[in-house]
C-alpha cells in the first residue's frame, strides 16, 4: 500500500503503530523504502512511502534483514 507522509507524521514508529499496532515494526517500512531514517520530521515536502502488508518484507520472509 502506498501512502503520502509529511513531517507531521513524526516517525516510522508512529506509522508502524497505525499500520501494525506495534511501534517495533518500524523496520518493515524502512526496509521497504530503501533504509529510510525513522525520523520523518526532516521532510520538507510530502513523500510517498510503500507500506508492506503485515508479515512481509522484500523477500517475503517477514524477518528483518541481517
């Protein structure tokens, strides 16, 4: 799922709570979007992010990259 975020969204931790119910799942969003920094307050303009389905990552394993 693609969403638009701004600095008002604050962090990937906040997005992870909204989409997964757990702030510790922030790495799923970061990994899907090229290792994005979890701090979104530095964005000057809206950015489109890809939010993976729960349990998915780039290779479908559901595990963080090693």
